[in-house]
């Protein structure tokens, strides 16, 4: 959805626009420059194009009039955030992005709010969504899925080392930079979790069983989502799908897998070990954590020391004409937007530290 963030806020699964998830089903079936550490203001940011829309607002490609640098400006309507009870998710997103600093995670540069909207100025990643890339190809070859998976594993390992659960891994939230490396985006569902949390959030096809059961969940949900993502990258469709969310939930809880014949033996084994309903037996959530995933036979050719240095050779390089190229994102009508209602001082107090 953006080069900096693919959606415009967190919420329960029902608040997400998942219309894109209907495609390609089978037949018949930041410590980064810290927020506010740089001298930004809305006045010095020139809007170039909308590169994403969501429940609470939109993401706009902007250019700093002074330095000519490009950024993605995430704008969220306060009225909608309050109405859908998303204020804590927004605060979580800011806190997480201020804490993290990793080559495969988008950077947050600045946050601000007025009486109508919250703003997050983020890194612009011009290669587009992994989702778009996957849909245009139908499915990925084994080496392509392997490349993307290695970088995602490194990002999840880093987040989990800080007790951060991501909770929204899916192709729409994996962006490609101009060299073809990944950037995880949209941290609206991310949260510091020391033990367990109980919020139902995420995209139905990617929800772990323990999230659906509502008994509390932790870092293990990200490893389940990785299994779903690897399956979708190699098949062109997720392992659990149905016409309605409840049908999806039933299939997730049964965890019955029907693999396409062309899948590599080792990747099928990895997916089976990630998509284990009992999280105590799920790969990634065992004693050695991410190390168990990295040592799996599917990753046998990977030099893991090279991965966070971005030294693995990308298998897909996006076509990017220049730093401010938005052609890898959907085109949105630049309609004149009416001014959002001013929120009350009491409601604005909820975001005083944003």
C-alpha cells in the first residue's frame, strides 16, 4: 500500500480492506532517526501521489521541499481512530517503530498531530508490495520464496529479541526496495508482549489458532503466519481460505494442509512444522527459537551471517525509474478531501504524546 506502510492503521480483522485477498485461489476451491528528532513540518512536505488507502486515512508520497528527499506520510483521521477504538494500536505502532532499527523494517522519522489527524513520516520504499509482485506472477519459484523468507525470518528474529510480536505478516505488508530486498511495514498490530496478549487482530487467512480461540497468544503467532506466507508464495493462494471468515477460522483450527504437487519436499516439511496448532510444538517457538527455523533443511544453502547485511542476491528487482517513482503502487484518484471534523480537547488528550 505504501512504500513506507501498506495500510493506514491497525484494527480487528473486520476493519481491514481484504478485498485483494480474493485473487488467485485454486480452481474449485525507530531508534531510526528518532521521531521528532528531525526538523519536519507539514509545510515543507509537498504531496506527490497517494500510494495507499485504508480504514483511517491514506498514505501519501511526499517530497521534502528543502532536501528533495522522498518520504511516505501516513495520515490517520482521529475521529475514526476513536470510533473504532484504535488509539492504543496507534500508540503501539509509534512506540515499536521508535525502538527498532533493522535493515528489513521501515524507518519512522517524525510524528505529529493537529486537531483532526495523526501523521507519521516514514521511509519511502519504491518497489511496491510483495502482494502485487506475487499476483502478477501467480506464484514464486522455490529460490524466490526462499530469498524472501530468509529476510523475513531475520526481521522476525530481531523483533522477537525485543519481545515485539508483529501480528500482521502477509504479502501486502512486505515491501520491496529498489534493489529487491524486503521491508516489513504496517506495525499497527505490533506490540510488546512479555507473556501473552488477547486482542483479536490480523487478517483471517493468517490468524494463528490461538488468536481465534481467544485464550491469549504471544510471539508464536508470527511463526504460524510465516508458514502461511511461504505456502502462499509458492502456491499463489493461502492454505486456509473460504468465502467468509468463519469458514476460514474452522479450516485454520483443523490445520489440514493440501499441498500442490510441485512443492519441494523440504519446504513442505518446514510449512508442516510451522503450521502446528499446538504452539508448544511449533517451530520457532521451541527452546532455540528462530535458530530452529534457520537450521531447517530448506534453508541449508543460506549463509545467515550475510542476510542482515543485505548480501544475498535478490531474485526479483523492481523497475524503479527514480527515488520518487510511485508506479509500483496502485493509482488512487486525488479527489479533493473535505476537512475532517475537529475533535474535542478531551479526545485530543488521548494523543497528546503522539
